[in-house]
C-alpha cells in the first residue's frame, strides 16, 4: 500500500523529520551548526547528494541486487554507491559549477559518512516504496534535514551571545537546544 | 612516552569515552537508547565491528595506499557490519527488529572510521585490539547507562534481558513514569544533561 504524495511529503519533512524524530545525521548536525553559513552549505550538500543517492540506490537494489539474489550485500553496495557518487559529484561540480563547489567546500566529502544519506536509502527500501515514492521521500527528507539544520543554526548563533554555565557549554547546550526543537516538531505527531 | 596495552584499553572507558569525551557516534546513541537492552545490544554490535575492523586495518596498514585509505576502511567496516547484521538476524531476531535501520548504519558511525583513521592505521595489531575493545566497551557502557536512565524514568521499569523486568512502582508506589524521556525530544535533552554532568565532574 502506498500513501499519497502530499501525505508522504508532510510526513517526511515534519512528522518523521530525519534529524529530530529519526536521529539520523546528528554528528554533522552538531558539528556544522555553529555558524549559519556552514549550516546552509551543509544543508545544500545534503539535499544534493541525498536525492541523487536515493534514486541510484533504489535502482541498484531493484535491478541488480534483487535479481541476482545479493540482498545481503546491501550495506556494502549502498555505501560504495554513496562514496562513489560523492566523489563524482565533487569532480563534476569542480569542473562545471565552480561557484557551487566553492560554496559547498569541505561539506561535500563529509557527506559520505552522514548517516542521514545511507539511512534514507535503507529506509526507502525497507518500506518497499516504488521509484517515484522513494524519490519524493528523498527530496522531502532532505528538505526536512535542511530546515532543522538551519533553524538550529539560527538558535545556536544566539546562544553564543548568551552566558551559559561552564559545564553546559558547547555540545551540551547544543543537544538541549536540539531537544527543544524536537519538542516543537513533536507537535506534528499524529498529523499524518 | 609510549602507552602500555592496559592504558590503551582503559582510556576508552573514561578519558576518551564515546560519545561523551569523543563526541562521535551520536545517531545510534540518541536513536536506540529507549531501553537498556537496546543500548547494550547496539553497543556490543558496534564493539564487535570496531575490534575486527581495527584488527584487519592494522594488519593491512602497510599495504593500503594512503590516497584511497578512506574507501578501503569503509569497505572493511561495511564487511563486518554485514557479518553482524546476519548474525543478529539469526540469533537475536527480536533485538534485530527493534534496532532496525541502525544496524546497517553502524557503517557510517563516525567512531569506527575515526578509530581506523586515528589509531588502527598507525599502530600494531595488539594495540589496535586494546583500543577497539576499550572504546567499544566504553561506548556500550555509555549507551547502556543512557538507556537505563531513560527506561527507568520514562517507562517506570527496567528490562535486564529478555523477560527479566523490574518495575519501579513496586519500590516507590507513588512514582509516575515521565513518558517524555522515551520520546524523541527526551533523547536529546537526556544526553545533553549527561554530558553536562560528566563535564562538571571531569573538568576542574
């Protein structure tokens, strides 16, 4: 049974937000959210790679792994696809769109180990989505990731100006802030 | 001064305990610690992968060309993750279902790549095993502790393994579970507070 596209988009962006409800991609979330600029760069890079890898891994899984009965190689083949894709995208952007490449900078290679990317690919397969659904889901998840990251970076820039007790500084207050945003997103629960 | 094997092992338990001192591997930390059993299971699976990938990488460290080392590390790690995935599916199926997507995601747990890059590719096998065991057990303890806190306060019970379960209400009849803590936002806040407590103890 497949859900409608609108429902799927709302569900992936808000209700099952990849960062705040499914806890994927948290390391770069805390690492790159200290400045708005880096957060925007990371969000763009994630959108870019997630959508591409979501589509490609679906094709690899359905047309290569399943017919040849190699499903147990899923983890290895997906991570290879993602790593190769990131490398390829990096080379492509460097040649053809240098401005975007400079904008994404260091975040592009880091995406290989962003678990949001592999996580979404695996989730799409686990839920048995067809190609269009998994593409839409990838786009929506990526947008949700970007939304949460940019919201969080905005809050964190403000926190830098505040006086935080010493043991709470840095990651600790970051996690608690993330908890507060997750609480806000929690209100979407039950919408879909 | 070169460290002894014991020192390499014990540093993972306190000095560099992930995810508190080394802020890596946060996703499973937040995602699976709704109960102590899940936390320990995830920690043990990660330890297994960490020890074996450390062994293999330290054995191959003179063969792997440094330019493609990250790709090689990822393939080694992914191999052991697949092993663990199949083993868990065969022997601990209930846990396998509960951990779900987080088992394949051990591949992208930054602790593994971090240890491979920072330690295993520079040290001999014995040291790499000690390092992997130390960091892995530290991670398991941290996940177990976080899971236990969230389970006791959030659900009002503690499942040790399988059906062995203890209710808090039998000890403190007036206790009401604080359901918020087993939900998503509670994970972030609970981990944040634990980090704060550890910082307060550790840094004088």
